[in-house]
C-alpha cells in the first residue's frame, strides 16, 4: 500500500494514521511485533526517516514500544485509574471487564520500623505483615505492590488473604473493617525501573514507572494499611475527579 505523495498531509502522518487504524482494527494486537523499518519502507514506499518519525510519534503517544535489540511492539491500551478511588485491585479489574490475578513474591512478618509505625499508628517493633505481590490483568503484569499491615490488629491475616480472592473482602467480612471512601492518602512520583522491577513488570530497565505511596483509612480515621505500588506509565492514565 503506497501513500499519497500529492496529499497536503505529510507522509509520516499518513503512515502514522494507517498504523493506528491497523492497531484499532486488530490487525496488530497488543504485544505484536511490527514489521521492521526496512519492511515498512518497502510496504508503504517511504523512506526510513518517514518510518522513524511515524514510529516515534506513536511511541510517544503510547501506542508502540521500542525494545532494544528486539523490535517495536504494540503496547497494551492504557487503563484509566481514578486517583481518589480506594477500590481493591480485584474489584477495579472486574469493573473493567478484565480478569485479575495475583502472584505472591514475598510474605513475611517483620518488626515495624519507625516510619512504618508512624504511618500505621502502632508501636515501633510491633509485628507487621509485609506482603509483596505482582498484580496482573488478563495475565499481563500490571502492578508491583508492597503492602504492610499490623498483625496485632489483623491476626492470621496472610492465611485469610490466601483463601480469598479480594483482600478488601477479607478486611470487610472477616475483620469487619469498613474502608472510608475517599480517605486514602497518595503520594505520586515517577521513577525508573530497576533490574528486578523490569523483570517483574515485563519492561525495560530504566523505563519510567509511577510510584504511588498510599495509606488507606477506616471510617474512624485509623490507618488500615500502607502500600507502595509501581506500574508502567505506558499502561495507566491517572485521573482526578474534582
């Protein structure tokens, strides 16, 4: 398919629109590798400069992702995440019509550090559950989550988590904790993926991630848990409702 050299629309923009339509129509699906630069040049009768600009703009807009030494791939569609929502990951995923899954990377009892103790309003050195998980949507890694809970407030917590799909259902139904809507406090920064984080999140080392530190409170204003989750900026659009 050749592009229209007589059009007032630049060739790179024509190619960009064609590739976007191919993605929208499912010709190229999330995770698919695009033809390389030479193949695209031959397929559309354009120069490498034209191909590179079209690919770069689609990458900047989040449609494509370049992986060094591997090629250019179609990214997964960004998911809009409401910042003030405190819905659990399971409920959030199901609202989107997606299939959530979780993989535990680490689970251990630790002593509360001064920072953890202050955040959870508990004594220093009191027992805390540290839970590290990968949260996936439709089998694709989405969030690396590191959470801390007071074991004096929530005894036998991990066993209950292991037996139920939703952690928030456990807190509500077993520990009779009601999460106060809109009460969570979040601090958002942008960081780059470490080697371990890149492996867990299936991305490149150095890729930008949202780092969100969150404290969730019950209806009495007492902290339920603190957590840090990291997710790829290419996969999520954070929204704010005012």
